[in-house]
C-alpha cells in the first residue's frame, strides 16, 4: 500500500510493483464507505491516500 499525497501520482503503483516485484496499490481508507450527497466523492477518492493518517487517528477515538 502506498499512502500520502504522492501516492496518487499516475503510474507510481505500477512502477513500484515493477521495481520490487511486490503488488502495490494506493491506500484507500474510505473503501466500502458510502458518501452523502453533499460530498464530492470523486475528489475524496482521488485524495484518499493522503487522508490515511488522519483517518487512523480519528478511528482511535472509536476504539477507546
């Protein structure tokens, strides 16, 4: 999994897979989640890898 703002660069996952021989994909903390009508889903999906840390920190609140 590749996370962070650069994870959305076109071809990055494929280049990492080619160099390391390990399957690679951008992290998506919103996978399987439904969005409300007021949310611009296309933008959120595009930027999802950069939200991984903040989503992880937010989830800690629910696990306590």
